[in-house]
C-alpha cells in the first residue's frame, strides 16, 4: 500500500518515472531510477519479433516477470495482462491471480476503458490493484499506430473512459499517443496520475520501453528518444573479446585454472 500511496502523492508535485523491464539484469538497473517497473507485453515485438502484442502468451509474461521480480528492490512492479486473458470477469480474475501469485508483482495493467470496465471493477473488488491504459491500445490497434484525441468524439470518449477507470479505482492510467492538449485535459481532470508515452509533458509521469531508450531496440516511433547507443558499447566489448581470443591473449594465466 505504501508504494501506491507514494506514487499517488507525486501527482502535481514531481514526475513519476516508469520503465519497462523483461529480465533481472535490466530490472536491477531500472529499479534505481523508476517508481514503476512495467513488464510490458511490448516484449512480444521487442524480444520475439511478433507482429503484434496479441501473440504474447500468459506463460511468456509470467516467465519474464519472474526474472524481473529478482531485480526489483524498491519500485512498484506492474505486469501487463496479455490479449484475451481478461475477456470476462472470471478469466480476468483467474489470470490476474495467477500472475500475482507466480510473479509476486504489485499490480496488473489492462488496455481499455468503458469496454472493459466490468472486469476492472471486478478485479479491484477482489483486491487486485489495476493500472489503466488508454489512447492507442496496441492489443486492439489495427494497422499503423495513430495518435488519439484528434476528433471531438475521440476526445469525449477518452475523457469519459479515464473518469470511468478512476471511479472504479485504478491507481494510475497510461496514456499512449494521446494529443498533448487532450492529455493535459485528462491529467487535470483526474485525482490519480497519468503516465504518458508519446502523450506530452503534461502527464504526471512518463514511460518508455527501456530497450528503445537505450538503443538496444532500433525503432523509428516518433516519441522514442534514444538516450544511449548501447548497441555500440556492446559491440566494443564483443569485438575486444573476439580479437583477444584470436590473438590468444585471452584467457591469459590470470583467467585460467
Ligand atoms: O507493453 C508496454 O511496454 C506498454 C508500455 C509501453 C506502456 O504497455
């Protein structure tokens, strides 16, 4: 409960940092900077080259989350519920319980607003903490990723979905690819924090896929800023290893039994 309160207390005070992790070693580093570590189903495209997050299975999410758990000391850990695992109240509760029991995460994230509100309500009634996700919903997007909140119908829908989710008790809402002015309006209308991804500076926090910001995953999405070219650093190390092996410099006596 303390972790949730800490995140809520940041609204209108300081920015919330949310980062993805899919394994222990990255989770250990991310944990030092993040308030929330998200095991996102983006792992489907980032790690497995899936054409859509729809192909990600519950088993894959649980296995990666178990590894991530080992790397987290302080952050709140959230796990994405994969596509088709929360179609009904019954399946949502059964699968969320399984995720929490096996991974020891703190909360689950579901994509959608009014359409999934019954499941959200049911999970929260059963003491499962839920994070919302509105705007571009990768599990339901068809074709190219487009920004949301361009028409008055979309704006109305987004605002009402956000209010619905808040009313049912989600502790925060991810806003993906939502127009700046709309993200601002939603953020100002809510008592709970919004976490933006491609949704402007006006959100209460920001999330990015860690592999994207570190340059491990080469993507050309508009909102992705590459903060480091980690591939370059990895190549320096691998090249050194390869060359020392070929020159018979490694393993020297120091590294041999
Ligand atoms: O799957 C994911 O990583 C996500 C975030 C990028 C918000 O949902």
